């Protein structure tokens, strides 16, 4: 008899997860003095507004506390996968995590849970569909020990493989379910 609960908890502690921000339209407004205010939606990102300073790469809203964070090009870089470098640290709460922007470069972000040499990993890629996402796996897919556990849209991505592993790209959801 295997104790499946004990099994999952060992695996969970061995891999690092990223948070994926969903793209959304935020509501900008301007007061009489010309000051702009914006209403962000927790866990989403939006493109800079018209007339935004050139250093503004994107705006994100902390998935944990909802604070709006501005991504400044002297502090952050966003690579072609929509990954934000360095990791995001919220200045209002304890949220600190590797983060991706979905639909950066206008394509959907996919997450692929794989196993290489028995170790679970999650890879991210932009693609128009699953077949294209699979093509973007790159050289790692030629390793003998390589196995795809699950492939899907990165938003809310949860995969369970046959060892009872729980791989997820949606870290906030998982945190809550682990605590309960
Ligand atoms: Zn926060």
C-alpha cells in the first residue's frame, strides 16, 4: 500500500513554480489636475497607457494583495517568453515569485509539465496551439529520459501525473489548497 499523501508532499517540495499574470484591460481615469489613476485587477497585467513614460514596460497587480506594480525598464526585463527578470517582489506584501505575462507578444502562454531523469519540471512557451507548444520544447525533448506529463494553457494549469504529482502554474490556488 502506498500512502499517496506522503508521496505528493515529497514531490511538491522539489520544484519551483511560477505565477502567470493574465492580460486584461485596466480602467484608467484622469482627474481635473491631469493625474492618472488606474484600477488594476489582482493577478493580471496590462499594457502601458497612452502617453505613459517610455520606461514603463507593463503594469501588474499583485495576485496576493492587489497592489499595482510598475515594471520599470531599468529594474525589470521581460524576455520573449514573457518571463519577468528578476523575480517579482511585492513591496506591499510577502509575494515573491518567478512570474510570466500571458499573451506577451500576443500569443498564448503554454505550460508543459515534463519529467527529465525522473525530476518534474515545468517549461513555458508561447504558441497558437498545443502542437506548436510541443515544437517549442527544444533540445530537451530529445533526451531519453524525457516524458511529457501534461501540456496546456499556463493560466490555471494543473497537471497530475501517475505518481500523484501535482504540477501547477497557478501558485496562489495551490497554496490555498495545500493549507487546507
Ligand atoms: Zn502584494
